């Protein structure tokens, strides 16, 4: 390759970085699975503390997000929350890497969902149900629980880079009975609607807009953008949509099923989606405020942080 080909050189560097990232991630994954459980937790606490001290790995953005959730908190209190938040985040990885080796009883017994009868009734009625969790506690554990209890689950996942890393998470979730559709893949919305019409369970993370063209809402007193997909799917299929918030407990995870978000029939579709997504945001506010250290949001959510305050482009995309 000639020196006059900077794009080619950048491509090679990018490929090398991707390969290195995948190697380190895979090596860590394999090591954690072999460690005694207590040692694994301690190791990930150390990693969390090191990232926190260096303000690396998304800590700065995490603290900016927590400042919106707790505007009354002092700088010292925010730092304490962010440290606990990083430990919670690393607990997610520690448990997720080991999750395929857990037996079914452990997966089921260590996830306790308040108001689970809402899900049971919807699944028994054959209507399907749209669960909308946030990036809280361990959503992979929750997905494995749902797949076991209801015979399967369909979700949408962000395409991670490198591709090999995305494939590892895809294989992990597939091994637990979770059907994963890649965000941005063709016919994702149609496939999700088909699963719901067949009486299936669909789970979509709803506290961050990956499309950059979602629905603008008020979120902790500032404008943010959340995905339109949950509301749109409910309108298309009639399936009930429920926010779910979760938090870590000593012996596992607790979760809470919030009330159904009703479709405001008197509004036009675009207004329906906006109104329903605002209700989703309100439910997340309640759960996140109560369990903010278990909200693993190390990315930008609010418009003020995104491209200088970008505005909504299309409220009907996922």
C-alpha cells in the first residue's frame, strides 16, 4: 500500500484496533468464567475503582448524567454515586460473562419482578407484550429470565464494534433463548410486530435513542431523545407496552413493572407516539431516581450533550 493512501492506512489501523479490542475482551471473558465467583466480583470492583479514579471509561459522562438526576447533590456526593455506579456497571459484566454457566433455577430465583402478573396475564391472553427496560442492573439476566418463563424473547441490540464482539454477545444471548435483531437491520420493525402478533414477548431498551432521530421528551427537566419504537409497535399491533425499571440486590436483581402506557386514541399517530414516549420517560424518571447507581448510562442522552442540542428529525423511526 502506497504512502499516498491515508484512508487505507487508517483502515488498517482501525482493523488492528478492532482485533486488539476483541482479543482483550475475549481473554477477559474467559478468565472471569474460570475465577471463583467472589474473586470475579472483587476483580471487577478493582477495575471499576481504577476507571473511576482516572475518570476514564465514560465516568465523566456518567457524572454529567447523574447531575441531571440529582441536581441537589454536592460534587462529593456525585463522585460517590459515580463510584457506586461504576461498580454496579462492572457487576453487570461480571455476571453476564458467567450467566451461560448458571443453571435455570439460579436464573429464575435471582430475578424477582414486582407485578409479574401483568406479564403473565398478557402472555396467557395471547396478545403479546412489549417490555421496555432501561440500561439498569443486568438486562441480560432479565432477558434470560423472560426467555425461560415465557419460552422465548425477541429484542434489538446495538451493533457493537468490532463485529466479532457483537457476535460474541449475539451468541451469548441466543444461547439463553433470546432472539436478537441488530439495530438498523432490514425489516426489524416488521419482525417485532410479527412476534407480537404471534403472542410473543418483545423487550426493547428504551432509555437511549440509537437512531439519533427519536422522540423529543422532557427528562429530568431537560430535553432528551428516546426511541419511538415501543410506542409505534403498540400502536401497530395493539400489544400492551410497559416500562420496567431494575436494580441490584444482595442476592440478585429486583424489578418493577410500571403501568401500561395507553394509546391516546384522540390524537394523530405522530402525537400518539410523542405522548406515549413522554409517559415512558416519566416512568424511567421514577425508577432511575430511586436506583440511580444501577443506571448504567455512560453515554449521552440529553440534547444539550448531543451535537450541540440536535433536534428531532422523525418521530416515527426506531
